[in-house]
């Protein structure tokens, strides 16, 4: 399909682009010496970049898996795999999410593809909620951060699972249709050869990255801003009783936007200040929803859906924790 | 044959991500952003960007009408609505304001990453993060007494220029023998790897260590309400990236501490005592000897994991 001349042209273009980028790099070093800004801006920038550097590999893996789903999984597969029964489908999606080692950034493009392929929205949500919260790395890091105390780790997993189920069931009653922002066209071309399929997987991944990347970046920038300019100490001083402490810790989880695999130590460090119920609020709510994640969801789902979803999760997490107070 | 400028621009962006990440690794500056333990992850990120770049450069040139059509088709299928111009346009006709904004956002981290200098987190961030993280640390009750601390996430200091020399992990035997040594010694040096293993242990059972001599490094941080001779010798503990940094440190007593500016790096020796702070008994250091030092090349500390097997 590609002529030799075309291949050569592509190679030359690649080299040319590499040269442009290296030139930009050299130029930027010159410019860096000229600009001078307040130190807090530089701090914010460091936090902003570190969140991105940490999240990007997961997002890229996520968009690649999304690309694979787009090309290799047909709507028919989905119809066959997902149980007809709503409750069975929700249970299955939560269990699959629990087995699937994902983080909250990587999972959004995957859920988008699945829902686009015909997975019911409530099943997609179940998967979205349990994926980042329940996986081996999170269990292990929680266990260790809380001084080999299995209680918190176990409560995090079990309550998290229950909450995900409840939220997914509520969603199934409230929403019909896939709630995706754009209408997802049914693939009209059949990719034939494997090589073609692989090529399309990567092409889809590129488009997905540019589509979703900007939301991740906005979310990371906001999280960095909050961390640089707003004192979490002020927030913490608001938490008196169990209920208000839980609200405070949930709010903290939302604005800090930590990766679910890295939040255990931070959560543990609040143990001297707050009851375990509030700590669990931090540990369960954070992986389900945070600022970075909300923005990524806005890139996929209708704003009305995202708003209600955030509201439902917030209320359910809070109520569940108040019902099953631990420690 | 015609060139798709937007596709070319996307290729440039992908390549810049590759170069930016690789450069961070080459210069070692990556440790200013993330825990060196996870460097390999960001390297995987760089490889994935490179693969995406190679995919992308094939989309820059459209040779025949058929291929132009095919590409447009694939795009439609993938629903990148911004590519509709492939059907009829020669290039940038439909470069809307919305799209310019989108690309602007994507470029933002690259621009600030390349143009802004790197900094180290300091006392101003510690204030926002909340030093209560460190002072509240001893509140990990339920773990004292006979509890086995083996699996704790324990901060480990990197002052070596090459952090890869340190593995961030410890075997059980190594951990137990170092704890044994810590309990016996009268003269604790919070040096190198053992710095932070010790930190955790001292905060867990401070009464064991009262009266012992301790030597450590840290930056000066002060809280509102501290008296003239109080300060905290602190470090940032990084789990994954600096956004999840927590502050760890010892409350320290030193006559004339008020003359030491925040963020000054100090190496100090003193005696460990217990002191009440906000209703809790916490280990504090009564400094006898100290000097101002340069900021260590690796200012952060990292939790380590004990290998169970």
C-alpha cells in the first residue's frame, strides 16, 4: 500500500521533526535564563509536572488498551459477555474491576470504549469504581502503611466494593442510554489483516491521548494549584466530630487527587488526628473520585451525568461510612 | 501528495514528550519529580510516546485520494471530530478556536517543563501540606507494644548522587538486625539508608530512645506558636511523586533557633527526649551541636518496603 517513496518521505519527516524538537530544547534552555517568576509558581509547576509524569504512563497504557478494545472487541462480543440481568451485570462489572489492576487515570479511556461498544452505563460505572480501588498493589500498600494492620485494608476493600455496587445500582435506575458526550458511531469498516488492526489500535490510541490528555492536564494543574496555595491544615482544623472529620478527609482526598496506589501513607499520617472512619473516607472516596478524575470524566460523559455521579458517590460513601463506623 | 499540518503538529508534540522524559532521565533530574523506584514507569511512558510518534508520522502525508478518504474514515470511526477537514480541506481550514485551546493545554506542561527551572519543595510547601503529618505521626496507636513493625513503610534517605544504587527494599533479616542495633546503641546516627527506618521506629516507641544521642540532617521549618528555641528539622517523604509528599521531622530545641531562617539545611547532634506537643508525647531533640550545610543532592526521603519472602 505504501510506496517506497512514501516510506522514505515518512522517515525523513520523522527525522525532521526530531531535529525541530531538539532545536526547541536548545532554545528553551536559553529562554529559561531570562524568565523570572515568583518561587511559588515554580513549586506549583513542579507539583503539576510530577503528577503528570506519574500519571502519563498509566494514561498511555489505558489509551492503548482502549485502542485494542476498539479494534478487536466487537459489539457482539459485548452482547454475549454481559449478562442480561441488571444486577448480575453490575456484580460482574464490580468483580472484573476488582481483579483488574488499574489506576483512576488509566481506567477512564477504557470505560469510555467499553460503554461506546455497548456495555450498559451502570456496568461501566461498577468497573470504573472498583478498578482503581481494589487491586493487589493498593491492598498491599494500605496494609503496610497502617502498620501491618489488616483491618483498615480489609475495610477499604469490602466497604469500597459495597459502595461501588450501590452506586452502580442507583445509576441503573436513574440513567438510560450510554451518557457519552458524543454519539459513538458503530465501526463501519472491518479491519482485515492483523497488521492493519494493530496499526489502527495505535492510531486510535493517539487520537484518544489528544482527546483525553487535555482534561488530565487541566485536572493536574488545578490539583497542583490547590496544593501550592491552599493549606490543608486549615481544612483539617474544621473536622471535629466523626461526621465532620469524614467530610474533611473526603474533601481532602478530592482536592489532593492522589493516585490510589500512593495515598495510603498520607491517609495513615492522619491517624493521630482523625478517627478511622474519617481515614476510610479518604481511602475509599479518593480512588473513586477526585479532581483530576472528574475532569477526565467530563471529557467522556455528559456534564449532567458527571455532576450527578459525583453527587451520588459522595452521598453514598458518606452514608455507608456513617452506618458502618469502624474503630 | 499533501501534508496534514495538524497531524504533523501532533507528531511534534509526541516527540517533545519523548525528548522531555528522556532528558529528565539523562540528567537525573527525574528524581526531583518522582520516587526513583518508579523511574522505570516513566521510561515506559517515554517508550509508549515514541511508539505513538511512529504511528503518527505515517498520518502526516496523504498520498492518494483513496488514502485521504481512508484516513478520514478511520478518524470518523474513532470520533475525533476535529478531523473532518480531511474530507475537503487542504489543511488548517477548520482550525477552530476550540482546537487551538486544546492544543494549548497539551503543550502547557511541555512549555513549563522546558522553560521553568526545577525547584525543591521547601518550608512554604510544608506549611500547606501541613507539618501535622510529621507531628501526628506518632499517633499511630494500636501498633505499639508487642506489634510487629516489620512491614511498615519506612522512609529511607537517599543522599547518594546515584539513587539507583539504593534499592528501596530490605529483606526481613536486614530490617530486624538494624532494629536490634538501633535499640542497643547509645549513639544514633541517622545516616544514609538507615535514617528513615530509624525515624519510624523512634516515633513508634519513643520511650525506648529517651536519653540517646542522635545525629541527623534536615531543613528548618517552624510552625506558628513555636517558641524562640523551637524548630522542626524536616524532610519530605515521597511515595510516588512529589505531589504526594508528606513532611516528616523531629521537633528540636535549640537556643537561638529563632535566628535560623526557614529552609536552612542543618546537620545537628542532640539528645532525644519526650515532650508534650498539642496533647501528645512526641520525641524531641535537644540540640547540642550543629552546623549549617548545603542542601543534599537528594533532599527527599522515600518509604521502603520489606521483602516478606
